[in-house]
C-alpha cells in the first residue's frame, strides 16, 4: 500500500475528515466509474459514489490493511449499487435521463463527436441493462477496472468458480443483446460528419 | 452440428493453447452460429474496452464533505429523537408497571379521604403562615426590605442555575463541528 494512503487511513481512523477527503480525491474516479457503469446515468452514479464514500468512512474500522484499499472501496460501491438496482426493481435506465443526456449542447465545441460518444454510452447501457446486478458488477470490474477473477471474487464476496460462471453467463447475454441490437438496426454504421438526424 | 466445446471456449474468455486455437479456427470456418457468436463477443469487448472512463463533475470531494456534515447532523438528530423517545418510553413503562402493581392494593375511598385531609391541613398551614407574616409585618417593619433582598437574591440564583442547565443541554444537542468524529 502507498505510504501516504496508509497515513491517511490512520488519520481518518482517528477522526480526521481532511485525511479521508484525500482518499476521496484519490479514488473518486474508479468509484464513480463503477457506479456509472452499474446504474447507467450520471445523477445516480454521483449519488451512489458519494454514499459509498460515506459508508466506507463509517466502516473504516472494519477495513483490513492487508487487503487492497481500492478493492475494499469498490466492494462497498458495488454492493451499494446492487442493492440500489434491486430496490428500484428496474434494470433499465430511465429513458428521461438518457434522452436528456443524448441531446448535445449547442455550445459544445464538437457536437458531432459528443453525440457519437453519447451514442456509444447508450449502446453500453443497453448491453449492461440486460445483465443481473451481480453480473453487471462482475463485468464492470473485469472490463473497466481490469480486475482478475480472484479480485472480483474478493470484491463481490463470491467464490472464483462463481465469478467464472457469472462472467460466462454475462458474456452469453452480452453477445445475444448485441446480435439483437444488430438485427433491430440499433447499431447503425453512420458515416463521419453525417447528421444524427438521418 | 455440435457447438461444443467451441462455444464454451468462446464464452469462458480463457486463453487457449495452439491446438485448441487451430480447432476453433477450423470450426468457425464451417459453423455460422459460432462465427456470429465470436464476432459479437469481439465487438462487445471492443465497445466496452474503448469507452472513455466516466468522470465525476469537478468538486466531488467538496460535495462529499458537505454531504458528510449533513449526514452527521441527521444522525445527531436521529440519536436525539431516539434518546427522547427512549426516556419517555421508560418513564411510561415504569408508571404503567407501578399502576398495574398497585391497582388492586389501592383503597380508593381511603386515598380520597387522605387527600381531602391533607388538603385541609395544607390550607390551615397556609392560613397560619399568613397570620404569622401579618404579625411580623406589624411588629417588625424593618424586616421587609431585608426579606425582599433575600427573595431577589434567591430568585437570581435560581435563574442563573436554570440558564446554565439549559445552556449545557443546548451544547449537548448541538451538531458536531467538522473534524470531530462521531464514532
């Protein structure tokens, strides 16, 4: 573990908000990214990431310094997101949020590129929406955080064989969704500079 | 046509040895379904791996600090409510228990007569005290200012004590300042 990180954890354990703030600064990106990939929109991702850090701070006493702090944090975030998805009992992303996020801002320097990025995001969310919450967490940790199956098992409190079978099932679902999207012509091959309206 | 073990190899995501790779390539040449699956898996992995990392809006940690203080304040309020509710519940429980325990032992006629007797005695004492005070004021008028002074002094001391008590209560329920742990 990084020396500074160990020091911040020690200070945070003694009640220093500032020290934990440094940890928030260091890990905000991976935690937010995981929440975003699991929940599918920036509003929920921000809320979940903030809440995950609050929970981590409250349960810092339970953290085992022998384990990786990043894995421990991502474990809290993924469990929180899994609960949240289960609570709303809706694996799909709110269409309102996506529609709003898909309209490029007129003041954006490159609206065409921005639109393509958002289309790419929508494609990812369509793929992720068909996965069960735990499978979604496993895929996010595997593809975006490059975690090994052992690390995923540690983060999600599963056995390695359970992770393997979940990833197997997830790939099967992802491939099927992709093929369905292709058949429904949702994956268009637009030429560069072509207006998204056509 | 059997898709095994090729489908499992494709979906497991594990690396294959050269012989397995050769066998898989040969199968993909002839099996359209496995070919489609292989292409779809490849395209999905490209889409997932090439997507930019989502980043939070600037000022994430400042928002976190704010959220932490709000969270603490709510926690403090919740704790205060639970404490108050707990105290009331305990008091209610004790009173109910006492009432239940003494319900049959109470002789209501006796208790009522005792109350009337005590009330009459207290009234008689007040009248007696009033007559003593009257006699004092008649005989010793110089004592009045001293009594007033004593009364004012006692009243001021009581007021100061009450204010101090309330101030300590307010300080007890006041939200914690930043940097002070709740744990």
